């Protein structure tokens, strides 16, 4: 074992507090970390990085760490300190001798305990049994690689805003901002950062030259086959990452109606649109069924990036493994079916629609599309595509359908 970075008691205590709050109160780790860091503005970037990275990774490996410890999960502070000690050793670092909190875990043979788990994929890759069993039943032979790849922290992807700059010029400007990056191979606008940076402070971001958007997510807007001058509806727009991408592809020509049931997200989209120099997006909150009925048979293109389990983006949100419940998944699948059935009526005859999720599960993806087509003979499937976390990105699914 190497000596590793020096441990500081206040920083380890912050990690313990974050775990205690995240698992005890059900909050997502990013929000918990954000609150802790706001309370301690004097911490430098290295300290903040230590807290964020170790909290996220302990959340990610929660089940495995407790299994290596040989105990049931607990939120008692003394046990969480011991769990941190196991995590620190698991990374190959020595524990400091003057920390009595770690005394009971110093002599554990973690490698031998891990070797005993060779036939337990769900424990080795740290997934709850119910979700691992469901994923295996739906994904078959693809599951072990996806289970493993979902534990590799995601890279940071940017999408060039082509309304203001081209990718080559943006890469040069990022280099001047001491942000090494490379072009994404899958499209003409994506960029992959070589190291994690707080890009929101960059002048290039404030100038609207890019948006932070996962690589797989960047594949969805082009799948809709938009053209300048069209009338496009993004019916589950959220904060509008894909609406902005569509606007750039449409060269600010035509109209995009961005809709969502949560009006506050649309306000965030309006801010982003101003920064991006986008002026062909109109935001409309979905208040009731009339919001949809008013737009029946009106759209040339319709994007349905529906609510989902989030199982495709566990690289970024490891909490999802532990916060998701079977009953939540059932509810989400019902919402997806309702959305594609009801919202598809906004599409004109001859128009095209994309159904998309950030889920790995067939029951949220291919099976939803199959059920919809069985009940709507006026629609046909042109193509569908799946990006698995075991490939180059997070996990996404998209299906392109056309209305007769």
C-alpha cells in the first residue's frame, strides 16, 4: 500500500456527514455536497474535490464496501468512519496510525474477501439485488459489461453552440483557458474534456459558446431530423439542453415550443437560450390536458425525452442505484406510456417523432415503443438506437417514428 494523500479530519468528517445525510434523508449526493461546501467557503479546490470525489465513490461502491466490512449498512458515525477506512485501504492507501477510528479495520484482508465474491456480480459491482436481477432479465449477456461500466465515472462532454462558434475554434479557445480537450468522434459538435474542470467559470461558457451535455444525449436531437423553418415541439424539455441543440441545428429559423410540467425548469431554459443567442424557442408550461389538446396535429417534429429511471446515467448519479425502488419504476413506466399515447397527437400527418430515455432497461425503451405501435397503426418505426454505458457514453435510447 502507498501512503497516499494526507487525511484531514475536517474533510473526512464532511464525507461522513454527506453519507449520513444522503442515505439517512434520501437526498441526492450532489445536493448534499453542494450544501456542505456552501457552509465552508474557505475550503480550497483540492479540499472540495476530496469531499466530492470520496463521497460520490463511496455512494457508488456502498454495497461492496459494507460486504468487505462484513456488516449490514449502518448510519452510525463510528461505523461510517470505519467504512471510510475500508474505502481508503481499498484504493491502496495506508491508514494513518494516529486515527483510532480506523483501529478495528486495519487488519482486514480486503483482497481475500473480494476474491470470495467472484460469483456475486451484484455485490462485486455494487448493485441492489432487485435491480441487478431485473437488468439481467431484460439485457441478458450485455448486463455484466453494463453493470461494470456504470461504475466508471463519466467523462465531461461539451456541445459546441454552432450559432456562435465552430468546434475547431472552440477547442483553440479552451486551450487558451487551460482546458485540454479533444473532439468527440460520434458527431461534429461534441467535445470531451481531458480532465474535470469547472467550465461554468470559463469566458467561453459565459459567452454561450458551449453547453455541458453528455455525449449520448447529444445524439438525440440529430435523430429527430429537423430542418430550418420547421415547427418543432420538445414536450418534455426540462431545462432545455436538447431544445438548444435543436435551435442550433435549425439555425434559429422556424419555431420550437419547449414544454414541461415544471415551469421553473423552463425559466432556466429561457436564461440558457439568452446566453446561447437562441431566439426561436417559446416556452409553455403544461398545466393540464388542454395544454396538449391546443397543439394537436400542429408539429412537423416532436421530441419526447420522457421521464425515466435514470439507470443509463448512473455513472453521473450513483445514488440512483440506491434511491430507485420497484414501485417508482412501475410508476415511471406508466407515465411514459401515457406521454407517448397522449402527446403523440400533437404530431402532424407525415411528421416524425423521437421517443427517448436515459435508461438501460428494455421495459422503458424498446418495449414501450412496441406497445405504442401495436395500439397506433398510423405510426411506423423508422429506426431505433441504443447507446450503452459499456460503449463510450452514458446509457441512452432513441426511437424515430413517423405518422402516416
